[in-house]
């Protein structure tokens, strides 16, 4: 992506954004021809880029203040910077070539070149000819995979345009002997309160290596780990007043390699609490989620087992029905044509596996609706949106902008070794207790920056996505790179397509007609069509007002092109934009409460008049109505009850 730096005489409304700099609330910066305003303090890693794809205005400190306000003015146009690396991936020490010879100046002015390494800080590569259009770069030996970013500045008399190119250097094939962490406990079913011993003495690690130990609590009521860095520690468990479950984790590391193990301690507090049969809680849960809308949504978010998903390959006769339907519309050659500059991880096979995970996407209908037509429109819609989210957005490329989708795999400026980003990781918060952030060997938290076609961000989104994909929130919290490097990079987009975000309906239900706007929706201008899907994705930033925002205009253009290629009719009266739309609200047809919270109501049939029940709410909690068993977990969490799991 190219960034333009212009001198003061260009009369820009603000200085260009500088990566790595902090900005106070109210600051104005120019970024990609647009004017941004800082809503509050913006740290060194808070790029305005996130505002283009943020679902809500509070997800990023930057607010798009005036699109296009920072376009260069005057008769002298800025140069165009274009850079490439060959090879873009290398193993061990060696040399690569950087080429900026395709850079040009629209006015034919003489241009100069300046190459520089901008990441990482160490190690430093040796750029042989930093002022030439092309140069050899010598990369030193590295002990771990390293992602380099080289910046090319192309200047004429008045302007400098920057672009960056990435080179991945993989460490030489040195296979370390990995440690193995193992935990034993003096008692896995203690009473209330209790002290237990947790030991890592049966762990194994290479002879001669010095390893350190880190004990941490992952879930459960707050317990005291007496010696968190010893091989064996006492853990003091409180009296929570009811049976409780704890998870403790041991990590052993030498700073370069690490291993973890976990153990669950089930604390038995006797029969002091009130006993409720599990069947009673399940019946109450079924009653509260029995509406037609709940039934429709639950049917649309069903997933297949990963074993079946990963067996999917193009042309396989045993592929699931929805995958076969997609294959009949888009083959591998179509995929290559539609996404010619995509990152290689966005493969056709990964696309088909992402489809396979969700049977309702391009699935069957038994009520007369045209499954083929719905599938084509769903594909055109989804492709248009993730082209806006991950596209190159570069007009001078040979490929038109609508076919530059899936160019970015990871959020710009971030890599897998960057710590402490996009996470609510404080163990005292319920978010961190429910979706605990994983750590690097030095104890810093892993980062949950944007990855994949939906640019999934934050631990409280990685956790639910992990639960939907694996039935375990911790898989992707511990290995967030899987969202970029596997079929999950496209499954995250399908996941977002089929899941509602109340009061917003899902995009699938907009397209297949399940969502029908009521009077409240119609009064807000929310009507079926492509435009309302933009409102669902990023309405807080791109919709409303008297004029169509540039991002929404992009999406419309991309949708028209994909629709044309996929033979999707675009009626003349279809509302493609969202400028005139208000936000989805609680009174709309898609509104539903999908999280469990403590029910504070009075019920004299239970001890102390407490309801011993949970209720549905519209704000996010740790318990989801879409996850089996979460209702019982909610009751167990908030009340002094004993759940009889045998009845």
C-alpha cells in the first residue's frame, strides 16, 4: 500500500499519519487521502487503517472525519511507488532483490529512490544500493522466522510517495528438542476451602537446559498461587459457597521454546446449596429459546465436524451438498480469475472447506426458495465485502480494484511476534476469564490483531470463533495464527455472514428472505438489498448521512462486478447504498437477546427467594444462548446451587 507524504505547500488539512507515533484526542491526520480525527489517545500501534473495517466507532480511536480531504492538490501530481521482492520468502541467511523500477511519475518528472528497512528493529539487513531503483539485500542468519518490511520512497521535486514490501525469512532447519510440561495434583476433588499442591516435577526438558516455570490460573473463582515460579506450588482455594471448577496451567520455557499443560480441579462444597436437576435447567433453556427466530438462527449456524470439513477437496463426489453447489458456480479457474492477487493462503481448497463448515451457507431450502439463486447472491455479496476489507485498493495495478480482494492476510503493521495487542487480558475482567489471552515465553500476551478475510480482531471474538470451530475457546486463543494460515482465514468470513449481531440480522437471512423488515426497520430506511448488508458490516462508519461514503461506494462497485460475473440479477430498484439508512435498533425484526445473565427476580419456591435462573439479555456476557450447556453454566456461576447431572 502506498502512502503519500507532501510538503506544507500542498495545503493539506493535517500532517500525514506517522506510524509508531502517539496522538492525543482531537488530533487530525491525513491517511490514504482521507482526514481522520482521534476520538481519544491513539497509541503507536493504533493505525487509522482499522477505522476502515471497524464494526463500531468505539473499536478504534480513529474516526474517519472527511473522506478524500487529503487528496493532493495542484498541478504537480505525486509519483507512483511500486515495489516487489524476489524471492519474497527465504530460508536461512542469503540475498534477495528489491525492485522499484515499475515506479513512475504521472507528469514525467525525474524521480529519485530511497530504500530503508522499517521492521524489525533487529536484525538489520544490509541494503547494498539504497538510492537505486533496485538493490540487493543481504539477510543475516536468524534464530526464528523473521518478517522484514522494506520501505521504498519515490520522490519528485514536490512529493514523496512511500510503499512497503514484506520478505519472510525462515530460520534454518534447526529442530529444537522441545520440553514437555506435565502437572500432578495432590487432590483434584478438594473440599471448601482447601489447600492443594500442584507439581510440575514430572515435566521433562532437554538435559543442560535451564527452564523457568510459570503457574497461572485460567478459570474459576480467584485462588492464591503461593509460589507461581516454582516447580511445585501450594494453591489456596476459597470457599465459593457452591461446587466450583478451576483450571490451572503450567508453562515451562527457556525463553526460546516452551510447553504448557493444564489441569482441572473440581472443588466439592457438599450439599449446602439447593439441588436442581439438570433436566429442569434444560427445559427452562428450551422454553426461553423456543421462538421461531431462535429456531431459524440456530438452524443457520449449525457446523460440521472438522474431520468431514478437512476431507473436502475440489471435485470430490462425496463433498457436502452446499460445497457441490458452490463448485457448480465457482470452479478453481473462476477463483483464480476473481482473486488474482490474493495471498496464497486464500486457496480454493480453503474456500471450499470454509463453505463446508457451515451447511446453511449455500444450503438447501424446502419451502420453494431458489437455493441456487440465493447461493450466487450470497457469494457476490460476501466477495464484495471482503474485497473492501482485504483488497489492495490500488488503482494503477493491472487488475481492476474489484478483483484485488484477499490481498492482505494479516493487519498491516502486525506480525505473529508482536505482543500485547487487541486484547482484554487482565485476569480480573470477566472477558479475560472467559477468553484468556495466551502468552509468549517472556510472559507478554499474544496479539489478536486482524487476520483472515474478515480481519477477525480481539480475544473476545477469537474465543467465540474458536468455540464455533473447535468446541473449545482456547484453541485459537493459544494459536491465533491459525486464523491466517489455514482454512479458518475464509471460514471467519462465512462465520460472520451466517451469525446475527442483534439487533442486526445475519447477512444470510437478509439475502434468503428470512429477515423481513417490520415497521420499525422501514422507518429507519432498512430494506432488503445489498445496502443493508453494508449497514450490518460497518454501518456505524460507512452509513447514514446525505451522501454515500467512499467505502460504501467501493462495496457497491465491487458487488456490481461480482454480480455480473456470477449472473446475479441486480434489479433497478434494489437499494445498493446505505447513506439514507438509520441503525438497527431493538424494535427491529432482527432484534433478539442471545446472552445469558443472572435473573434477579424473586421466586419464593427457591431458597432465599432467589430465582436460581438466568435470563436472556442483548449485551455480551460470558454465556451464549447458542452454546449448548451455557444456561446451566450460567445458573451454576451465579447461584449457590448443586446441579444434579444424573437427572
